[in-house]
């Protein structure tokens, strides 16, 4: 559990570092696209560390590398969708509550649910530093999912002898 947590923490740093780099240094205009790229970078980083450090003792008795990568990505894909939806959703809610974000761009808070959903994805509001809190909340939810599925499926030890 300790190694899993350390890898996860390093993945958070990679995730937030890429998000910061894309939104502040490279000035990517769409924070949702920057979040998706940050998530993918942290997924690949975490797989490499888990495969080489956290679960290295299980490698000989588990699936081959390509199968582990596919399993990890399948688990992480759901976790990534959960994280990204949390990021976009919280930013939309924060953008509608502009009193929390002085000077921030206001989200389109009127209209049908579908119109608001499309607007939250296509034209996300600028919420300033709150975007990092939204990203961290999504990371937390995805971490719980990823831990359960990676320990029980991705890196499980497959036994050849029935008990």
C-alpha cells in the first residue's frame, strides 16, 4: 500500500505539473484539453512505476507486459473519465458561482441541462487556481477506483494450481 501511494503521489505531481505547464507556460487555451493530456501523462508514468517497483514481485506470475498495459489502461481509462468529468463539472459549478472567483469568466448557467453540459465541455469557464482543486478532487476519486481494480485485476497473481 505504501509503494502504491508513493507512485500515486508522484503521478499527482506529474499530472499537476503537466496541467500547469500546458495552461501557464504553453498557454493552451482549453483547460479541459490540458486536463486530459495531464491525465494521460500521469497514467503512463504510474504504469511504468507500478510495473517496475510496486508490483515487480508479481510480474513473473502475471500476464505478459502488453496485457498488463492494456489492463492498466482499461482501468485508468475509467478513472480518467471519472477524474476529467469531476474536473469539468466542478469548474462549471465554480464558474456559475462567480462570487468565489473574482474576475473569472462566467459559465453559461442558464438553459437546458444539455446546453449547459455542452457549454461546460466546449467553452469551460476560467476559474483561476480553483482548477487545481477540481483536478485534485478528480484525482482522489480516480485513485480509489484505480487501487481496487489494479490490485484485483491488472497486477493480480494468476495461479496455475487449483486450491
